[in-house]
C-alpha cells in the first residue's frame, strides 16, 4: 500500500469527531463491572449465513439490538449508537494476521433482525474499507513516535466518539486443560478505553463465550444489559 493511502486512512480515523450518541451512557468512572453470557456458536453462524453476511456482522447486530432494548427499558429510546469493532484486514497476500479498528453507526431502534443486519452489514463494509489501510500495527507505530501529551489528547478525543466497543475472537479449536482440569468456558475481558461497555466474544467448542465489561457510571444496570444481550442472541439464532 502507498504511503498516501495509509496516511489518508489514519487521518480519517484520528480526525473522526462524531460524538457518542447515547443519552444514558454519558458518565465515565473507574468503577467496573463484569458479566458473562454465552450462546451456541452454530446459531450465530447459521444466522450469518441465512442473512448473507459474516459472524462479526451477526454479532454486532445482536449487540445493537440489545443496546436499543436497554435504552427503551430505561425510558431513553435512541435510533442509533456509535460502536467500534475490531475487524480483520488480512488478504491472501498477507503473511500474518492484520486487524484494524472500525467505527460505525449502528441502528438501535425497533426493527426486525433482518433489517438491522442489513444496515449493520452495509455500515461495517463501509467502515472496514475506510479503515483498511490503517492497521493496529501501523497505528501503534505512529503512536510510539508521538509526544505523550499529544497522544493523551487524541486518545481522550477518540474515546468520546464511541458508545460501546465490540470484538469477536477465534478461540482454541480443541479442548483446553489447566493442571489436568478441562476448561469449560473461556470468558474474555476486553478493555473499556473510555466507552460505556466492551463486549468481547470468543468461540470455544460449540459455544460463543462473551465477557461484558462495563463502566458502572455509564451502565448502571449491567445485569439488565446482559439480559437484553441474551435475548438478542436468541432472536438472532431464530432468524431463518
């Protein structure tokens, strides 16, 4: 890739000043909460196939659904929220894994799973193309050359452009044992970095295990959000 393409993509990310849109998740603190949930991985895979997209898109569709339900339960309905998603930019010519952070506006109003998926799929494709040249490795390289004060200001500014973060990881393809005991579930803990919550998923066996990491000043009822996530993934898995 040409240097101009990389620079253009980096500038597009670092100059994104769109504001987070949640009327509920406005406060931030150092107080943390952690919830766990899981769903059958085949249900998510089948939904993605039936809807014509990827597992990542299906995953984000369910999270957007749950976030909207949470807002409606607490009397603050919102049509869209701003999310971040770690996406793979690996190509056949790549010699190793490559990832970038894509930010996109996701629909959170009342609608069918199919309609929400179609919108998320379109938004994710556009965000991925915009961010493709700016891999996390390149961003880290540039960040290491910036003065600490500048880097802090950029990080603070960028954290205010996202309501929640998501990431979906591929886990071990075989059972894991620790000291002779079989690991039954593997719940990842993703970083908050200024967002209201981070939902990170990891496939393990026949399950998609998810860790819900929340800022308790923003998400005051994490159990309610976990409940909405559980229900959203059930709706997704029922989609044909």
